[in-house]
């Protein structure tokens, strides 16, 4: 049975693996090894020359990684994936695989604070310009595009604004301009498939919902196989020009016998080889375990979050609730268009008392954890202005949706009544 005929709930358990060919083990083995025995000299030479694909060194590939990559690729409807050491590595590789010094890319202002710093400051040091635009008008991406623009970047369910990104509209602009859309879908696994709406690349911090238990750090890139890099010619020199680090290989030509995997193959054999941001095999195993329960966990996450948002909306101490299911107008329409089976597990709210009230609320929580994470099975809370977005200027915080009194909740799997009771008592003390 083909993976493409199965429902996502089934793929989460079966895609990419049936049993271990040596032992018959049903659970995916942890291949805790650095290297692999070659059959003979010809086999080794073919692997290094990319005449055939296979295991060389765990910094580049590993059988446990391979199952994770196949499973996530199947869930997203992609052609191939690449496991990495963190979600931040995935964001970095997504852009560096297309951009070099002198290039630019266009990004929504509604993104995670750590990604903002990476794009605005660190990549700037490498000579790569990030042009931030307001995604509420998709044409802003076109206006910021020129001959040196290599990609568009956005988050499906950006935190902290939680305003669902107009994927299809921006993807359409990108296709017309010859520019691929890269989507960070970290906050919306199982409830959104960006490739179906025109995105070319999807990435995740697997640390979050895919793992689900707060035990492992990781990230993954998924190639949709739906963007014609070769047709754009000079737009993508890293894929269409001879690569001196691989004997002049032109990636769009080299992969033709293998399928439309030029983007993801270059990311593996150039960026991962050279930067070494490898995921550990044990962490890959942990993510595989998490993905097996991801469909049912997301249902509970979404259900609990909806109840918490409803409670907050009725509380007099809360001046504003930020939640996809409570937005109105076009923003709500986007949520209904792109999200299925729930509005996600993130809920934001603002306290009129500002920063001091937000911090008092955090310090008064007893059940919810105060941690810099989302997507855990446990409910989490944080005050972004003093933590995750504290390195941004006040102006940039405002652009990203962070106000002094903003609190972000990542709603977990506890009983909804217990979550709400803890929030209620903390609000009373704020």
C-alpha cells in the first residue's frame, strides 16, 4: 500500500518503516553508530560520488534518521526530508541552501524572536539581507522582491500574533516571481499541510509537538518537490551552477535520475556535511515515538486550548485574547481555510497591568510550567517581552505582536478544568 493512499493518522505509525530487515524488530532501532562498512571499494566510491545513495557517516545520514525523514515527508506530502540538530538549524539551512552573500529573502514580521535575530543580525553578518514585510497584504512580498531575492519565509501559525499566514496567496505571488515559499509549520502539525497550498519547503522544530515530551532537541526540512528550480535559471545559482565543493556538480542536473530532490540533497551533502548540525540517532528515535501519538495529542491540545481561550475571553482582568478561533474578519477566514480539526494549542492574552502584571501572573502559576518552549505534553507559560523577544527593540517587538503585558500559553494534555483553575488563581494575583 502506497503512503500516499493512507491517512495522516496511519502514516504517523507506519510511514517509512515496517520492521528491521535483520531482526524483524517492529520498533525502529537506534543506530548509534558513527560510520558504516562499505561492501567494497566500488561501493564506497559510488556513495561519495553520489552515483548511489546510502550511509557513509552519521553526520550526513543514519538509518534511524532515515525513518524519521521518510515519516515526516509522508505526513507533509513531500518527496524527501532532512533531519537536523535543532529547529534553528532547520531555519538556517532553509535559507542558506538558496542564499549567499549579496542575496536577499523576504520574511513575514510575524515570526519567533529567535528566528528574527538569526535573520536580521546573524545572516546580515554573512552578507544576506532579510526584508521583513507585513503579511496581511501578500503583495508586500512582491514589492520587496528583486533579482537577488531567493525565497520567501513565514510561519503557518506565528507566535505570538497567532494570525494564520496567507499561504496560498503568498505562494502564488512567489510562483509568479519565480520565488519559493518556505513555511515553518512547527505550531501546526497535523492541522495544516502547507505544501498543499503552494509552499515549496516546510520545516519544523521537532523539539515541539512532534516530540511532544520536552526531552529532545531537533529540527527537520521537507522538500515538496513541487518547485522547478532549473526553470528559474539565474535565480538559483547554488542549485544551477557548478558546485566547486562537489567536482562541479550542478544539483538540478545531478539529481534527475533520483527525482525532484535537488534542494534537499544539496542541503544534506553540502550544508550538513560542512556545518555538522546533525541530529543524534537517539533523538531521532524519540521523535519517531512522539509522532506515533501526534494525531491524538493534537486533538487534545486543540480542544483544551479552545476551552482556555473561552475562559480568558470572559475574564475581566484580561484585556485581549489572541487565539486563531477568536480572530475576526479576514484573519479568522485564514484560520478556517488553512487549519483543520482545531486552531492549535497556543493561546496569548494581554493584561492591562503591562509587564509587571504579566510577570506576576507567571510567578503565581502552580501547575503550568514557566519554560521557553511550546508543544510539550505539559501546559507551559512565558512572558515574551522579558524572555523570548527581549533582544528585540520595542519597535520590533510591536511588529512581531509582543506587548509588555502579553503572556503566551502552550496548552498541554492535562484536564482542561485543572489548567483553567491554575490560570484563574494566577490571574487573581496578577
